[in-house]
C-alpha cells in the first residue's frame, strides 16, 4: 500500500461520510417532530442576554435569536 493509495482511500471516505451526513440530515428534516427536543435550549439559557457580548450573540445567532431576538 502506497501513500497515494492511503490518501485516495481517505478522500473517498470523506466523500462517503459527507453523503451519509447529507442524506441523514435530509431524512431528519423531513420527519415531523413528536418530541420537545427542538425547545431544549430554552431551559438551558441561564445567562441573561444583556450579559452576553454582542459579537457572541451574533456568532450564535442561528441558535439564540429564536429565544432572545436579534443581537443589537
Ligand atoms: Zn427529540
């Protein structure tokens, strides 16, 4: 086994893993949710929004805006 073969196998495995993740996420998104997992973060946010730096709120906006609104 040469280094080129190892790298070729690694690249193939990466592409295979990407397809698996994409297919899995698509399948999950298509399934109706019948649990409360989607709101789990609501009870986990302990820090007051005003105490979180705006840069952090913006960076985590995709997760936090739902609960705290947009960062100013
Ligand atoms: Zn769930």
